[in-house]
């Protein structure tokens, strides 16, 4: 230092001055350092404050974003999802409202346009459906026979006015309710639906006995008919049960005519027996030589009159038997006879009809077949009726086979024809009274097979039929061996 400033270190004044100068310089340096330290400390405090302040702002902004951003995005999506569910449920009046200028508002506008188009389409279809429903209801209500419609779960879908009058209840007490509910307090409904409530879904059923219902101050008779309704699935291959159609066919007129006919037949048959007996007596007297001698031609004429009188007596007896069946009072006259005798008696009465159509009648009777104890007249009438039906439904130059077989405890009689046959849906109805196959041009009362069934069952047997459309039919009945 002394050399730098060219001072003499031996000079005490100069040395003291120098020391003093150096001390002041050092003091000034320390003061400057202290001031810089304070400035640095103040700057550090300010920097820390701004860092903390900035961090706090960032944290608050992050919290706001975390809280509001998901809701800002999720709420429109949630609303859209709800609206789509409403559209799927066919609530086409659903609309979306987003007051925001972004993609969600554009999506809402397009969604609303789609919903409006669907609503317009639904309204146009709905009006058509309502019109068709009204027209169908009008048609059903104009049908004179009572009709009730059920769905597959036996919920009552509709009923016409005739059905309401027969049941004696209002529409609100029937439509929209389960059949079981209505059957609890309506005896007639319970009677009508007992087959429906207790049977599986299968082919149509027809009551074997007419229902007697008191209506409009008199007894009315109805034929019960249940028809299962099927509809094709979306694949157009399978059919599912969608309900039942319940119909009551009013046969009161036929029943009244039948009663009148039964009474008429019974009265006429009784009245005819007296003159027939007188004719038989006259024929017997004419054959007596005490009254006078007849030539061969007169003898032949008297014999023919006697045969005709016997045939007339047989017909009269059969008419009385029919009247007994229809009156529910079957009287059996059991005698022992051979099955071949029964068949021959029936053939004699039907041979003329077979000859008219040139139909060959083939007999197939087992040898050594047992005798039967039966009502000869009624059993012959049944065979006669089956052969007559076979002739009626056979083509010209056809063939009819009559069989008599022995099987365990029964003797089986069969009449087979090769006509057009019976559709399977009508097989279980052919023995019901008044039933005639739809589209059948042949005239008849629909009582022949029903009476045959009652004649056979009254003798402890049973009757059945096998047939396919286009392959003819086989009617057979079983009578017990006695």
C-alpha cells in the first residue's frame, strides 16, 4: 500500500492518516454491503410474496376448473342421455334446450329436429291406428253373436254389446280386467271361461253341450267356441300365441226347431204305428185262404206290401229312437245278435244309394267273431248312418270298406271311405250337435253323428274318427263283448 501510494512508512503522520483512510474505506464498504444485503432481502421477500400469490391464484383456478368443468360437460351429456331414453319410450314430445354457443347447442338443435319428425310420423300413424281400431270395434259391435277378446295372459281386450248384454255387466266392469277377476263375481263368465282358464293353448274348442242362458225374458241357447290367435314373429318363420277369441253362437232358433221337430217326429211316429199295424193285419188276413183264394200275382203283390210295411215300421221305430235321443230318454232293447246281421241290415237300407253312385261296398269281417248283446235297431241305425255319410262324401265309382274286428274286450266296427276327408281342426267337432263342416255343400241337420255317439255310449261303447284332408275318413265304434 505504501509503495502504491509512494508514502514513507517511517512517517508516523502519514501512517496514521493512511490507517484512518483505510478504516473509512472499509466502513464505507461495509455500509454498501449492508445496503445491498437489505435490498436483496427486500427483493427476496417480494419474490416470495408474488410466488405465493401466483401459486394461490393457480390453485384457485384449478379448483374452479375441477369443480365446474366436469359438470359443464357432463350435464349436457346427461340431458341428452335422458332425452334419448324418452325417445326410445316413444315420448316424441321431448326436446333439448342448451343456451350456449358450442357443439352441444348444435347437437340439441339436430336432436329436436329428429324428435319433431318422429312426433309427426307417430301422429300420422296414430290417427290411422285409431281409425282402424274404431272401424274394427264398429264391425265387432255389429256382429249379432257375443264376442270377447283376450290377450295371451287372459286379459280381456274387448267385448261387443251382445257379450255385455249376455253377461249382464258394463264395459268398464269387463274390458281391461283379467278373466279370473271377472269370474269371481260373475257366474256366467266363470262358466264361459272354465275351459280357457284350465286348458293349454292349443286348437279351437267347442262346447259339447249348448249353454242355456236366460236373456230378454226367455231361454236362449248358445254354442261356445274358443279360437286361439297366433301372429308371426319378426323373422316371419315362427308363430306366437297372442290371444284368444271367444265366441257364442246363438242356436236358439235351431234348438226351438229341433224341439218342435222332435215332438213332431214322436207324435207322427206314434200316429203311424196304428195304421201300420192295421195294414199288417190286413195283409195277414188277405193271405188267409178262408177269406178267398189269390192268384200268384196277387200273392206277390201282397208279399211286397208286407215287406214295405215292415220297412215302414222299421223307419218309424228308428224315428222314435231319434226322438228319444233328442229328448234325453234313450230306451235300450238289448238282444243277442251276430255283428254280420247288423251290417247286412244296414246295407239293405243303403244299397240303393250306393248303386246310384256306382260305389263298391267291400265287407271285411273276421271269422268266428263273437255275438253281441246290443240294441239291434239303434246299432243298425248307427252303421246305416256311417255308411250313408261315406256314400254322400265319396266320389262316383269309389269304394267303401266295412270292417268288423275282434279286439280284447270289444268288437270293432269300421266304415272307411276315400272321399275328401276332414280337416284336422274339425276332427274334434264332428260328433257335436248341429255342427257341419264349413264349406260343405251337403245338406244335413248336423245331428247324425251326435245321435250315433249317444247310441253307442248308451250301450257302454265309444266312437272315434281318423281322417286327413284329401285321404278320406275312417269312423269306428267299439262295443263291449257280452
